[in-house]
């Protein structure tokens, strides 16, 4: 019996040993099977292979493989981390049944696709499952409730669809749940209010609808909840005020309506509350002052009314207060200035009035203040930069008066200073040698005097300078102005500036120089030849003299030149005939002589660009030979009769046209004309006469807008867009048209002017005859260099619209991207979608030319459309034949798409081009990803330059 017992013990030990060895072998077999299913383009799993050396009994060879972690005995795999290894493909999951001891599985930052493997739910020891940033699709499968040890479930940024899985609420140990950035639909399951241990929940950026379940208020352990960027119905449940541990709440961009529940003030641990871009109404609850921990409050882009609660002065930890884009009014409470932590105050585009608190900035480290587009008055608080950290001060379009605070001179942290469209006066006390970080400076449309500060050239990072429309400014242009190394825009029109133009030394970065309506004298320095990037120069209405320098005609990018109303003499330089960039040259009312260059371009500019120069001849003026013969003959008397007869005929014709227009449009009110930069000062009658047939223009079918081509009196060809509006909406529509008209960038189609009455408007745009990106005759199919230039050009134009103008395009398609003669892309039709919305009864925003509450959504949609255009360019239009190409591409493996693109563009072995194409493809996929993951256009430009975007 004893012998038998001993034999049994040995057999048992041997069987256990065989089981351990067998299990160890199963790990390598399972992982090699998994490897066979994975697309591993970069050979990241190259060390997943069986070793030649003998493995000790009971051990497994996989412990040394990349991404594999074993227990201390090297007998069981407890963690598998395959994150960010450029892996792809669909995996079956059958291999996971072996990993009974697996605690941590991380597949994030890859391109895995297809259904989520059901085999994952057999990993009953699992505590952390991270499948984020992949392309898993289809419904989230049932069975997750079997993972009762799960603490972290991260499925962020995939392509799941269908309903959110309700059974996940049965995971009693779950602390972190992230289902954001997919395509889940339907309501949030009310079962989500039954989590026992949950601390973090993120459901944003899906397609969720229905009402927010009040059951979420039962989540007593949650500290962080993001459920925005969906499209709910109804308002915020007051029950959320019961989430006693909540520190971070974000329900932005979620279509919420109704008032903000005062019960949210019970969230005394709340540090961040983001409810922006909704349809919330009513006043801000004064009870919010009880949330003593609150540091960030963003209620912008809603329909909130009322004033800023006085009780907000009790929020001692408040750093960010953003209330912009609402309908709030009243004054800013004085005690807001006492908040010790306040860094950012954004209350622009409301109806606030009165003075800003005069102690603002004295008690806190203010960094960004924007109160523009309100009705503020008084002076700038003297200590607004007392702590030396203010980098953005934006006060434009108010009623501020008085002089600038001398303390601004010592505000060395300033980057952007925008004070335009106020009534500031006195000298400009700024010391630019103290403002070394200043990039944007706009003091236009004020009442300053005392001249431009002499040390302007010390602002070495300045890119934009505008002091225009300060009639009493006076003084001269500082001598070293043109040496500013990166300045692009210098505008000082209508400022009473006198003296000579200083030498153009080191002006290579300048794009726009506007000095019209001043008292400048002397000649244009020949050193203007140094301004290689100059696109526009306006010196009209001055006392300049001498010859037009040949060097001006040699500038490679110069398109718009206005030298009218001066005392220039001599001929028009013949070099202008060879300019490939010139679009407009206005030399009217000078003493120019000789003949106009014979190039067709000059004939299309029309007479108004050359009139007022008695010694000048040639088309479009009278021919040189005829003019000399007529004025030198004895038949001057007969000539006078002929001229008078012609004038009579012209006047009779004009009166007839006016009579017809009056009869046809009498009820429409008087026609008016607004000209923007680049268009001579035409009258409305000039423009209406230039249409090939006024009748045909009015005969356009009764649709919101239509487009045609016309030739203006000077011969300039323009694209004409017809807009119909109601008289009561004309003012706000015109204000917005003015915003479009002042938007100037090399990649935007210029709005040159608008001719309008009470019921109609004709928008006059640059005519670009080279077709659009959608035009099949545009030959960019095989030339990657051209494609890359088009991509970056479109990106720069859209960046300018978004970040300098705050204007969404609204209809960014390949048919709205046109090309000039150098195949440079120009965005057309920008802002028109919003303009037409302004004319609808459904538009209920306040009566200003500013944007509606949907601006962020529109900007975000622009970025998606930009991504689709990139895919169109990359695939030679093949991918865009499907609906929502960008969304569809998200489900495809990166390596498959890249191969197709490289083949389509016939790259061959050029590795640098291959890298550029890959970069553009990555940008396209980012732009067409879920709304929360899309980059801004600023980030897009950085990416296209090979830089990484700085994510928040």
C-alpha cells in the first residue's frame, strides 16, 4: 500500500509538470497565431519567434518578447502591451482563451479593425482593457459583464456604432469608462447611473441623442464626466447636482436647451464646468458662487441673458471666465477685479456697458482679456497688466475714450493688442522697445495724435500693424520701419502723416503697405526693390512726385498698386508689361505722360485707372496718334462740338437707363455702392451700367443667390453674385459683408465691392479664369509638387479665415477653390452660407454682424471638409465619389490607403515625396475623424510643416 501511495505521488507530480510545460508552450503558440493575423508593416513584432536554445522546464519563451510581461516565475503571461506599434488588421481573438492570468491588455494607438473579438471577454482576470485609437467597428458585442475584475475600459476613438452597451454597468469594480469618439447612437442607458465604483466617464463625440438620464445623478463616486459633443434633446437634469464628488463636468456642444439648473451649485468640489455651444437660456444662477473650488467656467456660445452675478466675486479659485457669444448685458461687477486667480476673461460679443472695473489686473495675473464688440465706455483700467503676464488685450468695437494707460508700455508680455473702433485719443505712449513679443497691433479707427512712436522698429516680432483712420495722428513714418524682420501688414491710411517715405531697407517680409489719404511727399525710394513679398501698395491721395520707379514694376508678387491722386510724372514703366502678378495699377490724376503699355491687362483695367493725366495716351484711353493729331489741328472748334454732342448722347443714354432702373426698381430703394481694397471708387450707376443687361440680371430666377460674370467700366472682369434680402435684415447682412470685404489673403478670392438696394445686393469678386479644383481640365493628377502647393495654399487660406477673421467658410468644396494664373488656390464663397442664414426668419441671434452660436460647429465642419478635399487630391478624386469619404476612410487600415495613394501618384522610390504624401494622408484622416479629435487649422499648418500640434 505504501509503495502504491509513493507511485501515485510521483505520477501526480509528473502530470503537473507536463501541464505547466504544456501551458508554457500554449503561450508561444497563441502569440504566434495572433502574429499571423496582424498586419505588421514595420516589423514591430520581429522578435516574436521561438528561440533555438532549450527553455527550462515549466518556463515559457515569450517572456522576452516585446510587449509581453510574465509573472516572477516566468510561467504565466500577465500583461500584453502592443500599443503604438503601427499594427493593423482584424483579429479573431481565439488565441486569448489561453491567457487566463492576463491582467493588462493594451492594443491602443494602432489600426486594428473589424469587430471587437468576443474572445476578449474570456479574460476573466483582466483589470485593464485599452483598445483606444483603433478602427474597431460594428456594435460593441455583449458579454463584457463577465470581466468582473475590470477596473479600466478605454475604447476611445474607434468606429463603434449602435447603442452603448448597457451591461457594462454590471462591472462593480470599474473605475474608468471611455466610449468617446465613436459612432454610438441612441440615448445614454439609464443603467449607467448604477455604477458602484466609477470615477471617470467619457462619452463625448458620438451620435448620442435623447435626453440625458437623470439616473446619472446617482453616480456618487464619479469625479470626471464628459458627455458633450452629442445631440441631446431637452435640458440639463437637475439631478446632476447630486454627484457630490464631481470635479470636472463637460457637456459642451450637446444641443442642450432650457436654463442652467441652480442645483449644479451643490457640486462644491467642481473645478471645471464647460457648457459652451448649446442653446441654454435664462440667467446664470447666482448660487454658482457656492462652488468654491471652481477654476474654469465656460458658458459661451449660448443664448444666456441677464448680467454677471455679483456673487461671482466669491469664486476665489476662478481662473477662466468665458461668457462670449451670448446676449448678456449690464455692467461687469467691480468685485470681479478682486478675484485673485483670474487669468482669462472672455466676455466679447454681448451687450455689456459701463466701465470696466478700474482695479482689473491689480489683484490677479491676467493673461487674456477680450471684451470686444460690447458697449463699454471709459478708459482702460490702469493696472490691467500690473502682474506682467497679460499677452492678449482685445477691446475693439466699444466706446472707450481717453488716452492709453502708460502702464501698457511696460507690459512686455503683450502679444496681441487690438483696440480698433473706439474713441481713444492723445499720444500713443507705448515704448516698443519694451514690447519685444508683440505680433499684432491694431489701433485703427480712433482719435490718436502725436505720430507713430519712433521706436516702432524695436518690436522685432511684429507681424501686423494698423493705425489707419486716426485723422489727427500726424507725424512721419519712423525711419527704420521697413527693417522690421517679419512684419507683413503696415496700414496707416488717413492719418495726416507727412514727410518722405523712408528707404525700404530689409522689407522682404512685407505683403501689404497702405499709406493712402495722407500728406506724404517726395519720391518713392528705388529701394522698394527689396520688398520681394509685397502684394499690395496703396499710396493714393498724397503729394508724392517724381517718376514711378522701374523697381516697383519688378516686384514678383505685386498685384495691387494705387498711386492715384499724387503728382507723379514721366511714363509708366514698360516693365509692368512683363509682370505676371499685376492685377490693378491705378495712376489716375497725376501728371503721367507717354503711352500706356500695350499689354491686354492694361486695357482691362479701364479708363478710371489712367484718367486725369492729360499727357497720357493709349488704350484704354484715346490712341496716341489720334490724340496728337486732334489737339494739334485747326479744327478745335469742330472738335468741341463733337465732344459736346457726345456728352449729350451719353447723358441722354444715362438718363434713360436711370429712368428704366427707377421704374423697374423704384420700390426697391436707392442703389448704393461700397468698394473695398483693389476696386476703383465706382458709383452704383457705374456698376449697374456695366452689367451686360440690367434686365437679364433682374430676370435671374427667384432663388437666394445666383452667379454670373460682368465687365466693369474700367474693363476689370468680376464674378457677380446676386443676393436677395429683406430690408429689415439689410443692416446686419451688410455688416457681415464688410467683414468679408476686408478679409485679404493670397489664398482667398477677394470681395471687391457690393452694389445694393433694399432688396438686392450684387457682390463683386475677383474673376479667376483658370477654373476650380473640381474642373477636370485642371492638370494636377500626376504632379505631386503642384498638389502639395495646392494643399498648403488651401490650408493657409482656411487658417486665415478661422484664426484672423473668425469666419467659417461654410461650403468648402473643390468647386469653391479657384486658381489664378500661377495655379495658386483661392478659396471662394467663404461666409456665404452664414450670410444667407442671416436672411432667414429662423435666425434669432442678436442684430449684429457677428456670428451665430454655431460658429464652432461650422469651423469644425470646415476642417472635416478640408480633410475630404485632401483625400480628393490624394486619390485623384477617386475616393470622393463615395458619400462621406472621410468617415469611410477611418475604417480602412492606414497601410492599405497609403499604398493606394502612392500608386495613384506614381511616386516610385522617392522617399521624401513618400513621406510628404504620408503626412498629408495622416492630416486628412485627422481632419475627418470624430469632432473632438479634429485639429484646428493652426495645428494643421504645423502638421503640414512637420511639426507636432500642441494638444490641450
